[in-house]
């Protein structure tokens, strides 16, 4: 097959126009074209009145060789890449060896467990939280009743933090092996809509993710894998040899049980702060890494649709409009949009009592009233929290505690109108934009809940963003604080073999270890780490 990329057609084109465009692009007759399939579809909305759909298509021809020769210097007409996944190892059918252990059932842990199970290694998967439906009930308990379960919430439990998000399935990672395709195919097998295989910016949404996670659990168990929920790892048993080398030999569980383990995938997510502290105390090498801090910003989705799509706003092919914004401020900080959720809600994302943290979430339909996004400012260890690998955690906790108090100490979130934020005055009431955060907001001055440098950079950026998206800096837009869980504040550093720098058998993975950001990149990292585990076990 041949793949044609950058094939553009008008938004309202007829189906037959795509067929004609393929023939015209390749300069072939109708008889030469056997069939084609859409590999990817995106849109170009730079000209709002003339939005274009941009296709990549895989084409089967009666005689491919002369066409390839004719376009050999054209990078937009090339052989279709082989995206099939190939396992790096396979356990014997009667495998009785040591079972690898995966800690965490977010996207990274889920795919590490799946790949190990598909290779026949029958992993044991442990998670401190509950199965996804019980976890969902606990999460709604915070949103509706202000009751937090520290072990079962947006951050902890089956599916990980990505379960309560927009379910975005795209990233900027370099992926020469097309591991992202393996992720998407497995998601479709588990119940995701097939269009995620072709859309340029696919997403799933929370409700669909719940059933998919359950389906993938059933697949892993059918292959011999074992799940242990409500099981927290409180310690790592490390054997130290005479030459000082260290190797994992087991895990101490909060139940008092001991789990023998020679290969442990550490896919704990970015909010497992007590686990990070335990690893540090056990001598596992880790270091502080950059993350970001800020708020969630909400506008009516109709405002964003109109600003991005103009007269084509509301077109079902385009769906709810999104955006990505960035501004380098005069104080040397960069403010940017993060985890934009079209047609979604702002959610309570704390995992610790007496603290408030926010995140964004959308369903597959993306049909809620508001658009929301993180409006965050980058920070780094050298400048903002030097010296201690866990100092970033202390910084997160400080501002989350300040937000809890500013919100009335009830898990309501502190909020402020954009106009008041720019003017430097506290808000006392809402205007035309109704915030979506549950269990509710408390109008105040968000400058009390953020570092001064972040406030300064955000104020400057909001004005610039209003120039890029008309209405973005509307005074009625609502800011809700605080957003602190943009990424892990630590990196559990690993070597080329994917194992901890100083503790053999420990495989740091995914977002919590500092090697991913988002569902797709975390899942891809889970595949890579599972392969590394299999190689280590085979060796």
C-alpha cells in the first residue's frame, strides 16, 4: 500500500471528492485504484471561513511500482509504514518462573501488565485504590458531599488519574516503532470508539474509560494475570551485595504481607507522595524535576467555538474547539495552557486531607456548557525548590493547603473572576460564567494561593491570550485554584535498561517516575518497560 499525506479538501466535501482527490494526486485512472482507507483526519482552521480537512490515506493500487517511482522524491507519497506490534519475548506455555509485579493500574501500569500477560509472564498487579466502579463512587463522594477517601479518589484506583480527564490519546513523543498504534488498537478492542484510530486528536472521556479499564482487566486475568486492589506498597526489600550493588527481592504491603518479587514495575502516578518518600528513605535514587503551578480557567464553550471556527462553529465534524497557548513573560517565566478540556468540567483532584487541587475532565461527547484548561506557570528545582529531591512535593502541599483555607476549609475551591484577577482585587460574586467545579467555589483573591511570580506571569499572559483568541480575557471568565498536579515533582531516574540507577529489578515507569505526560505517552512507556522486564527475565 501507499500512504498519501497532506491531502486537503473543504470541510463540506462530498465522499466522492476524496476518491477523486486521490486519483488526481497520484495521476491515475479509476481502474488503477483498487481501494483506500483513511489513516488519519485532521482539520486546518487557520482561515475560519474556509476550514479544510486534512487526510492521510492508505491506497491499494493495481500496479504500485510505477507510481512509487514517479513520486520517489515526494515525502507525501510513500509506502505505508508497518505499524504492527511485535513482542520481544514469549514465556513458555507452561511458564512457572518468578512473576513480575506491577505497582499501579493507570495507563502505564495497565499496559505494562497487559504486555507482560500477552507475553505469558502472568504479572501480579497491585493498586492501593479500588476497582474502577467503587473508586468512581468514592470520587463522587468528594464532588457531591465533600467527603474525601485518601486511598480512593481522582488520583488513586483502577485506571489512574487519566480516568477522570478528557481522555486525550495523542502526544508529542517520538515513536518510531508505532507503539501508540498498539495502544489505540487495544483500546478499541476494549470498547473505545473505532474513530480513535483515524482522528488526529482522539479522545475517549471518563464514562467510556471506565468500561474499557474493566475490559482490559478481564483480558489480563484471562491470560493468567492477577490483580490485588486496596493493597498499598509500604516498603521495598532490597538486598545489598558486598560490592554495594542493590537488588529488589520483595515488597512489604500495608496489610503486613510480604510479596516476593525480582522484577517490579513502579507505575505509581504523579501523586503517590508517600511512596516517593518511602523510596527516598530506602535509598532508591530519585531527583527533583520541573513541574507547573496555576489555576483552571473556564469560558463558555460557545465562546471558544466562535473564536476558533467562526461561521463553522457547531459543525459536528469539528466538534468542540480546543486551543493551545503559551507566553514567555517579562519575569522570565512561561505561562501556558495545559490539559485543555473542551465541553468539560473542572474537578476536585486532591488526594490528601486539608488540601485542594483541581484538574479538568470531559466526557466523550464534550457537550458540557464550559471549556476549561489549566493556566499554569513553569517552575524548576534549581530556582524554586533546590536541595531536596522531595522539595517539590512540599511546595505542592504548601499551595494546596493555602487553597483549602482560601476556599473556606470545606474542599470548595477558591475562585476569582478574570477581570478581578487582572485588577488585583478579590471577587465577591460571579458574573455571566457559571463555574463547574464541585463541591463548589468560594470567591476570593487567588493571589493568596499562588507564588507571586506565577501571578505576575499569568496576568501578562492573559492579556496576550486575549489577542490570540478574542474573548479569552473576558472579565467574566472564571479562574479556579489551584492546579498543582501537572506532572510528577520527582524523577525516579533509570538507565538504558529501564532499571533504577542504583536498585536492580526496580523499573520506574510512566508519569509518576517522570517519563511520561498523559494517557498515551504513559501507556507507551508501560509497553517499553514491560519489554525491558521481559528481556531481563529472559536473560
